[in-house]
C-alpha cells in the first residue's frame, strides 16, 4: 500500500510536512509548505519534540483536518515514545489518536482527531 493511501489522502490533497528525517521516502505524497494544507504530518523523536513541534497538528486535528504524527517505533533511534505515550499525552490537548499506520521499518504515524 502506498503512503498516501495509508494516510487517507485523496487525489490532489497536499500535505504540510514538518521535521522529515533524512531517508524517509514520502512516496506519492504531494508536499506543500502552506499552513492551510489539506493535511499535516509532523515527525518527532522524543516527547520534548511533541511539545515543541506539534502545535500545528493540534490545530489541524481540532479543525478535523488530516493530522498525523510520525514517530520512531519502540526502541528505535533512542526514542522515549510509543503509541500509548503519544495518545495519552495529546489527550491533554483535547485530541485523540484514532489510527496507526507504518511508514517504513523504523517509523510509524498516528492520526489525531478532535477529542471527546
């Protein structure tokens, strides 16, 4: 399955990507620098990165736009993150994780939507 399909991107949708690590293949994802993109994908390695970089994800999720956070899979790249930590941490921002997808062998992504 191609990355755009995993991220629920329809034809013509553009994604604002923040913090993309070297070596990540965005495959068929159409990237834009616009803050008004159809979707956002922010890559983080640590919980501190989440606090420092994920404001745009929180805003997009609260607006019910496609909002994704990419993070290293458990015990990869020295991360202190995993799915459960991200979900619990961002619930404090009134957004909730709804779906997790693999990006590659090292990275996964979680989609966030407005919290209940």
